[in-house]
C-alpha cells in the first residue's frame, strides 16, 4: 500500500541522485570546471528549478545545492541535471527547460 509506494519513491530518488553524482564526477574528472543547471519538464518544471535553469557555478558552488539536494520545491525528487557549461553553450536546445517524458 502506501508504505510500499513511499519506499519505491525513496529508492527511485536515491538511484537517480547516485546516477547524477556519478555523472557529475565523470565530468569533473574529464576536466570540466563549470556547470549549468538544466531544468526538465518544460514549462511544468518546479518554480525553483525553472528559475535556476541556466545558472552556472563551479563544482564547489554546486556542492550541497545541486539538483536533488533539497534546496528546491521538488526536493529529493528533482530530475534536473548539471551539465558542463561548454556543452550547454554549444546546444541552443538547452536554452529553455527540457521536456522529459516518463
């Protein structure tokens, strides 16, 4: 019932956060220094994430304040990502929040 649904939600969020952190570590190990917040769900992104879309910081600037760290309305359920700034600059499709079908 309800407990199983909550456990599944927490597990899904933990897996997503682990994948995001692994991807971020891969980017930093590859030498990328600055990262842009990329919001998802288009115009339906949570207001905090929509406002952060395109915000750029280095690794230290995002530490503890990145997607899924709890600093947004969507909290641990955040599906946004941090992408190397140079990649975002080269891809105009990232100028507005992405739509991700689930």
